[in-house]
C-alpha cells in the first residue's frame, strides 16, 4: 500500500509539473537551441579545409596568374605624376595641324637639329624631382636604365594596342614583366640629353598601334575614347626622334665621306692637268729657242767664211 501511495504521489507531482505554463515553452526553446548548435557545428566542420591536402592550384592566389580586373577597361587616363594639380607642361606635344607658334614651341633642339616632340614634358614649379606614376594599369614590357640620351625609358603595354612610355626617369622601381596598377610609383623624374632645356622632368607618351597621340587630349578620359580614335598612318613611328635622328646621321656622314673622296680625286686631277700643261709649255719653250740658236750659228759661220 505504501508503494502504491508513493507512486501515485510521484505521478501527481509530474502531472502538476507539466501543467505549469512555462514548462513546454522552455522545453521547445532548449530543443531548438540544441538542434541549432548541432547544425552550426556540422557546417563548421564541413568548411574546414585545413584537414584536407589540397594542391596549391586549388586555392586562389597560389601559383596562379594575377586575375584581370573587370574595371580595368573603365579606367581614365591620368597624368603620370603623384601631384597632378601641381604639374606643369614644359614642352607640349607637336601637333601637325596646330598653329605655327604652338608647333615652334613643341620643337626639341638636340644635336644641332630640331625634332617634333612626340609627347609632353612635365615638371614641377620648384624644379625638383617628383614621383612618376602609372597612367594606366598594365604590364611593363621595357625597362632601359642605360639610355643617357632619353634619360632611361619605361614602357607599359595595355589592351587594344595602347602603350604608355615614360622617359627621363631615375630610381626605377619596376622591372620588365611586372604588372602595375594605375597610380603605382614607377620611378623618379630625372633629366635627359635629348631635352636638357626641360631640366628635371618626365617625358610621357601615349601610342596607339605605334602612333604617338597628344596625351593632353586624353587626360581624364576613358580608355575607350582612344580605342575608338582613328590615328593617321602618315605619322606612324615606333622610334623616338633621337633614334630617328641617329639613323639619319649615318647616311649624311656617308655622303660627306663620298663628297670628300670626290673632292680629293678632283684635286688630284687638277694637279695632274697643271703638271701636263707645264710640261707642254716647257717643251714648247725649248722648240721656240732651238730655231733661234740655229739661226745665230748660221750667221756666225757665214761671217767666218767672208
């Protein structure tokens, strides 16, 4: 009887416990918390790749070529200086269709020859050096740090046949094959023999399919504006004026040498002609004097006989 009474009393306690309003909500909340914790733990364990031996090619950034940025084509041409607001254009681009005074100001005097400027020369008002930056994102395809005439050269290749070139630079910080982003520091502004008058400056060129275009017409404009631009083939040149002038000097030197040889030959001919004339005159003088002597001898003989 006592056992039955104890069981009934325990059962009544359990029933009274579950009859309370907060019991079932508490059970539901606890169950949901346990289930949610289990799900989160499972997802965390599934995303843990450290326990798997993946090759480096499966992970981004390991032994993979750099990704091409989608917004690269949306870039605008920027002036190749860190402080664009302070930059001054020392020598403008030579425009074949421009005014005569502008064309004259865009000529560069080097080696006793005037050459049209195929870019713009940028300086600072204080004349000090400054950081030269990439006008566009691209790949460095040329670094020449031993060109005293042009003052060293950096060339960056872009899409659609567009190339930007930076001359008269020093303390170069990039190498051939590097991929640079717009605004990255490439070097410091320096000096060149080709345009000593500009002082400390950077010579900046934009070329489309080998044709130099006026950079000032494309600053702060999208790359697509140059892609759609039609360039004149008669102005196409892949070499700088200094290189072209050097090629012109060699034939001129050859012509001078030939002219000197012809002059020496002409001098020798003239000398030979003078000698021949002199020899002829001497012979003629001897012939002229011979009859006179014979006449005098005859007169002497006739006087003796008489």
